[in-house]
C-alpha cells in the first residue's frame, strides 16, 4: 500500500509541476495581464497545479513536496525560457540551477524527511 501511495503522490506532484510550468509560460504570454486568453489560461493552470499539489500532500510532507515542486519548476521554467522565449542564461544562472537540482537530489537520497 505504501508503494502505491508514493506512486500516486509523486504522480500528482509531477502533474502539479507540469501545470505550474505551463501556467508560468502563459503568465509570460499574458503580457502583464493585458491579454485576456493567456491570463485566463494562466489562472486555470495554476488552479489545477495547486489542486494536484494538494493531492500529493495527502501522503507527502509539505517541505519535501514544495522543495521538489519549486526546484523542478525552476529548472523547467528556465529551460522553457531559453527554448521558447530565447532568453539567455549566464554561467551564474546555470550553476545556481545545477545547485537546485543537486539539493533536490540530496534531499531525496539522504533525507529521512523524504521517506514518508
């Protein structure tokens, strides 16, 4: 039962991350809420993201879930910024993102808090 619970929690967390990152993309496209369709899409996607996050929290500690959600969200959003919006990341940004990924990995591998 615990394996199924973990699988469901991580699946919900993964979906929360995907909806949040997609929502952030539409936030950029909303042009500071001046375009209605991207603004409404952003709001809807963030709502769905938080719903999935709340489902993950049924069997996952808040600190662990939020660290993964925000860390992977940062990485994916930065990748989308580069690919879709042609933004350039300097070396400091790349190192910082690598540190975030490393932090999430260390937490998952070594922390007892991650073992819910």
